[in-house]
């Protein structure tokens, strides 16, 4: 099957707004997760969110009439368009937006009946003079990887020359109080896969990835395959076996004619919750990846919801370009029934094949396979 080459990437995060700045901070184990309290919370939690200067800069880079969700989409998309699509006809550009809650922070201003994510997305596209109809993917925590998989399919169908995958979600009272009501938020920085993990840290970010079919360009980093599965176990609790995430991984490997022994690294979901991390460890065993190095980026950025898959995919892309492994921080002792090979330090290693995995509410799972030529 034809692969899609990653042409360009862009991001805006509390840990930095350029890929090099963010990657340098990751190599130094810096995190944007910090303590947060509010009247609607009965105890402090840890979140990752923009400080006043970052929020102000985002507003300046965007349009005055845009709210934060729209600003994140606009800023990351415009950077790529200005840099990599300046001489291209935007009629050939398919925009795919991944988000979990979109513009939900505006619900008190406009009311639930007038809160339409697509309207916000279309407004951003029109501002950027993109004439094609955008697509919106909202499939819980796997939204970002779902959008990348959809982009790959659209490119293979031959209906578009370029696919611009955008992801954005914001930290706001609606989202924080919702996860807080599920008792899923950790008061302290999250500890994925660790024995003392206590829950997630919500984060906010914008991320963008430009893809184009790479059949005649065997260089750089390519998306080889993507797959979505569903375990249909529970509205919020993941599979008890990990078989369904393992099936998504197996599909990607089979279609790409490689085996688990070819995978050099796994960028895991790693939320820091009891059940997700346990499921993921079981899935890695079923997929025969228990001995493959794995990390979670949630302790650095928090869980950025719909943007997470694209943001973490961008970091994996940079890791492959630089042959540099970013560790999982806050991990000390095995906390899953099945062992994992947790990456514990910055390390230089040549990466040819790497996996990005995600899982989410409703039992959804996703895997995307990357290759470096």
C-alpha cells in the first residue's frame, strides 16, 4: 500500500511553540504540568495549560475574533501553509481536524444548541482561504490518530494531493470538572505505568501535520499504516485483555509486511490511570512488544485529548529524525501485571520503524505505524 510522507509539522504547547524548542525541553526532562485549583474542585489537581504570556502570544498570532480552540487551529495551520504550501493551490488541500471537546468552553456564551464544532473549523478554514470542505473527527482520546488514519485513506483514494491534519483541545472548566467527577484526575504529576500512579493530568495544545503520498519519495518519515478497533467493553473502562489494541497493531504490521521484532520503539498512550495502563501492558504482550522500548509523553504535556495523537506523533517523528529516544519521567516501579520496557533516559538509537498507540472512552483503540527511510 502507498505510504504518506510527513512534509511538515507545527505545534503550540505550554512546553514551547516550535518543534526544536519543545524537543530540547523534553531532552532536559522539563514538564509543563503544574498544580491547579478552582472553586469547582474539592482538591487541587495537576494540569498543563498556557501561562498568560503564551495565551497572549497565541491571541496575537491568531485573529481577534477567534476563541482559544479556533486560535490553536489557525496558528498551527497557518505556519504550515506559509512555510510549505505557499506556492500550492489550496483547492488540493484536505483539512482534517481532530478534537475531543472543541469549542465547549464557549457553551455559556452561545448555548448548547448553537455550539457547533464544524462551524468553528469552517470559520478557521475560510480565514486561511481554504476552499475545500473540512472534516472533523471526534472519537475521544484516539481522535488524533483517527484523523491521521483518515488522512492516509483520503490520500490513497487519490481525491487530494495534500492532507493537513490539525488537532486542538483546551483546558477549561467543563473539561476539568467532567474528568474530576469521574475521579480520574491526579493531584500530582502523572506516573504512567508506575505502581503509584493515581490518574491523569489534562493538558491543552494545538498540533498540525502535513501529509502527501510518498510513493516516489523514499526519504524522511512516512506513515505506513493506521488502524482503529473497538473493544466494546464499557463507556469509560478499557478492555480487560488488551486484545483489541493488539489487533490494531497486528493489522498495521501485517499490511506493512513487517513483524513485531522490526519495531524499534513504541510511543504509548500511558495516561497514568490504573485500568488504561494495565490494558496497554497486556496489549503489548499480546502484540509481542513487551521487550520493545516504550514511553508516555503525558507527564510532559498532560493528556491533550484530541490533539494528543498528533502532538505525540510529531514528537515521535522528531525522535526518528534525530535518532533520539525521549524517556518516560516519573516512572520508578513496575505497576502493571505484564512487564514493559520503559524508556528511562535520553538515549541515541537509530529508529527505522516505530508505533504510536492510543486508546479512549467507548473502548476505541488506534495504532499508526511510522517508517524512516
